[in-house]
């Protein structure tokens, strides 16, 4: 079920987005600076924004889901349990897994940004979707939560997951790496080979690559493994 | 129009002309047709909402006082001008114009105007993102979702206001400030301003009145 971008372009004011490439089944990391076009890619990939030119093929992708950076936008329930139900999920199970149990009847507006993001990502990652797009999933989360989200992304067994982020440390194991540079989508290829071609790689990964120690993946565990190899 | 002072003046003059008379509204509409980006501005989602409101009030007005058509024409032109003004606005323009107009006393009003414009932009972004979220959940916008959605609008604005206040405090703002605005009007700007004055003049003093006076 690949997601294919064929000569896609989109223009808004002075900004121009262009993309060509095939997103195969697996986890894809799209890295890029703020304003480079990651969110535009997310919107076009999810089919919520129509490109100005070109075609996006969604072969056999029946359901796609986009998680926006700010969880407030997804809120349609007044209480926590109403919000969870609006995603078609069981509030008891979901609130338990997001460490918000006992607060089902609380007003959702009392949650902090971090708690709301936790609840929102809990809902999104519990939903079945052939194409899941996470726009800045790690923003507003502490290290512990980032680790939980990384684990849950890694646990997904099927479909395409696209993570658009500029997170530098807490990253899940991925299959493919892409870069957004000045509005253009660039493929670095499949991991681990992609790590050597990843020009926007976090500094600690870049330094490892420069020393000839290419980590097996980009997760903190894989990077730590390569770092330990240096010490040996 | 490059000069925001002239653009704001033109919008005010044409709006007054359109409000005063049908002739003024017709001329203001013709002027609007000449403005760059005129059709881009009417594609905004808010345009449909405001246009619907005008239609409703016009229909009520037509049945009660018989002035519905006149109201519809005049208010539609004013709406088109307002949408153009909103689309053509660039951040910082109100600030510069306010300081140019009122000197140091214009600093605060300019700052407030800029913040208000920013809030309007944020509201537009918020509403577009909420529509995306509702579509994804396959939830129609109804009474049950209206309360949390409006709540989200309000909470987001309060959060942004807090952030903005923090930012101003961190930068040492207490009150007042200095700004040296500069403007670069072109020939077209002056021409646009003169035409707007003529339209306002015609709206205030209909052409037939001038001929009657000449007789």
C-alpha cells in the first residue's frame, strides 16, 4: 500500500512545496527545520489539502489519520471520557494507558498542554489506520513520554507511519529517512544506509557517522550501542 | 498599493462612499474590481459567513422597511472592501501608520491593532485546523461539538495572550516606545488616493446636485 507523490507541488504566498517519492509500508521519518514544509507534507499526504499540481496516489489506503502538532485542535469533547469516545475508543482502557485514570469526568480544559498531548497521542496511536501521519508528535512532552510514544510507534505492525519532526534525541526506530529542505522533499533512503546520507541528522549521530560508526538505527538505544562500540 | 497609509485611507473613503449611497457603492465596486488580489480575498471561509449574514439581514429588511436591496448592495461592497483590506494587510502596517498619525501617542493603539490582527489570523488558522480534526473524526459540527470548539477558540486566545504578555514583560515593555516608520508611496498610490476622494465626493454630493447648483 504505497503512498506515492508524483510531481506534487503546492504554493502558498512566497512558499513553494515540491515532492516526488514513494512512501512504502513502514515507519518514515521526515526531518527538517521549522518552516521547511513538514506540516504541508503532512496535510497533503493525509489528503486534507489538495496539491496545486501533480498527483498523490493512495493505493489501498482506506483510512488515513493526521495528528496535528497542537492537540487542542483535535478536541471535540467537553470531558476526558467524551473526548476518548469521540475517537471510538473505550475511555477506561485509554485513560488507564495514558495515566489519566480517575479523571474521566474532568473538564478537558483543565489538562495541561503536555497531558492533553499525551491523551491525544494515546487516542491516535490506538486507532487503526493504514496511513498515520504524526506532525511534531514529541512537542510538549517530557523525556519519559517521548520514550513511551517511540515504543508505541515501534509496536505498530502494519501500515505507513510518517513522523514529521525536528526532534533531535528521542526518535523511534525507523525504516526510511526523508528530509525537507526549502520546501523540497528529499529521500535519504532506507535505514541504516540512509543515516550516512542524512544531512540534517542530529549532531551526536553525525559525529558517530564521521567516526565511521554508523548506528543500526536512529533510536537512542541504537545510537547508544554505536557509541559504546566507540569506547570499546 | 504599497503605502499602507493610502491603502487604509482608500478603504475608509470607499466604505463611507458605499454606505452613503447606491451610486457610491457602485463606484466603490468598480474600484474594487481594479484592486490587485480582489478575487483571492473572497475565497476566505469567513467571507461566506459574513455574506450569509448580509443576505439574512437584507431579506428581513426588505420585508419590514423595503430597503433590503439597497442595504444588500451597500453592505456587500463594504464587505468586499473589508476582505481586501484584511488580505492586503502586512504585519506591522497598523503599527507604522498609527505612529505616523499620532506620534508617540500612537504607539499603544498601533500595538493593540497589530495584536488584534494577529489574533484574527490565529482564529482563521484555528478554525481551519478544527475543521480538519472534525473531518477526521467524521463528527459533524453541531450543538454537541459547538461548546468544546468555542471553548478551544477562547482558551487558545487566552493562552496566546498570556504568552504575548510574558514576551513583552521579558523584553522590558512597560508602556510607550519609539518607532520610526518609513513609507515609499508610488505614483499609483497617489492616483488611487485621488480616485477614492473623487468617489467619496460623488457619493456625498450626487452629480445632479452639482448641476442644479451650477444652474
